[in-house]
C-alpha cells in the first residue's frame, strides 16, 4: 500500500485520537458527577403504598400474632420433646432388662417366679403409658403448629390478593416515576447530543476537531449509558417505538447522503480530466489506487486478460502513464518518477518547478 501521509503526521493523528479519548474520559467523569446531583427519586414507589391500608394493617397484625403463637408453641415443643425422649429411653432400658430376665426364667422354668413376671410387666406397662402420654403432648403441639402455618398461608394469600387489586394503580405510579427520572436525564443529555451533532456537521475541518471529537465521544457515552438504560419500558412499547423512530431518521439521512453523493459523482465525472484530477486530493488518490479503486469515479479498477489497466474503463480517467523522460510505467498521480525523479510535468525537473506543495 502506498501511503502519502507524512510519518510525523501519522503520529500526530494517533496522539490526537488518544487526546480525544482522554478528554472524553474527563468529560464522562464530570458528567457522572452532574448526573449524580440531578434531582432523584428519594422515595421510590412501592406496591405497599397502593393497597387497602386498613385491610393490610389487619393482615399484618394477625400475621404478627400468629408468629408469636408459633414461637410460643415451638418453645413448648422444645421443652416437651426432651421429656418424651427421656421416657422413651427409660422404657427401652427397662424393656431390655426385662427381656434378659425372662430369658433366664424360661431357662430355669421356675414357677415360683410368676408373680414377679406380673409385677415387672406392670412396671413396663406404666413406663409405656408415660411414653405415650409424652408423645401425645408433642403430637398435639405439632398439630397446633400446623394449624398456625395454615393460618399464615391464608393471610399471605389475602395479602397477595390485596396487592393484585392495587397492581394497576401501582404500575401507573411506577411508570410516572420512571418517566420523571428519564426526563431529567434527557434534559442533561439532549443538549450534549445536539452540540455534538452540530460539531460533527460543521467543525470537522477545524484545527480543534480532536477536542470536539472527544466531546462527541462523551455525548455518545452519555446517550448509551446515561439515557438509554433509563428509557421507560411500559411493556416494551416505548422502546420499540423509539427504536422504529431512530431507524427511520437514520435511514432518511443515509438515503439523502447517498443521493447527494451520487449526484456529486455524476457532476464530477462530466468535468474535464485535468479539472477532475485537480479536485482529487493527492493522499486520497494514492489511497484509492492502493485499494484498486479509481480515484475519479470510485469504482473498482477493471481490465480483461493480461492488459495492464492504464485507464479507468468506467470514467476514462488515466490511472497509469509513462515517465516522459525514462518511459517507466508509473501511477499517473505520482508527482515525480520513482525511477529518474523527473516531475510529472513533461521534461521539467524539480528545480524547474520549484517543488510541488502538498
Ligand atoms: Zn473511473
Ligand atoms: Zn522517469
């Protein structure tokens, strides 16, 4: 690729881009502080503000009472359960002792021990009764607890029903709040976008363009990160409508630009070759030739077979010529012959022309 841009110019261009980004970075920081100071919603709307307050308070009170009851029963269970466990253990131990004793008795079959069998069995029964009694206490408490859980579930359902009833008013208030936040942000972002758009349109050739470009980057950042995420959705309607609107506007300008471009090309192609060549910037001509595009009509350079394309087949512009001094084939846009250094104007040397300014 043939580059016509001077090396320091290239470095300068990169430095200026860096400068644009640094400038944009500082502006983004400052903009962030300003956004933070914008009027905010101190008390975001909640569904609780829109339900039937009296009914909600009743439900809340019942729920608190139920929670207290549940805690009290849990404490009772915590006390009863170890007692039941201990009775169970006692019974288990006694039962084991009895079983062992009865085995010994069967081995000896001593009939004099019958009254003791009866007595020991009675003891075991009494212990078993105690275990059952404790189990019943725990079971009763557990049943009470289940009853309270059901009551809490009912209360929660009533609470949900209240919230459902308030839902549409709440959604309306939420939308209003979102809209307010968005409008504040729009008030901040819109002027930035307008100024940036004006700069892009009119100040591109300005020596201070790198700073303005930084401002443009900042405006884009503000648009995409400080405004778009806060666009109220309202069930997706607004986003889609705004998207459709922006697409139509962008298409309109693109179509206009294309029509303008094509009209310009038609006019340019009708001019005389010398005039056309003069209107093309030296750097642009070399860049387009490197990309195999005709600098005159911006169509791809075409040829057939092995014939070297000296002229554009579309607009007739001469792309390659031969040095008048040494006959080397060269780009018609080169100012000097790369082989002998003769200027493009026939027979003259650099000294004669006094050099060509960029
Ligand atoms: Zn052409
Ligand atoms: Zn030459």
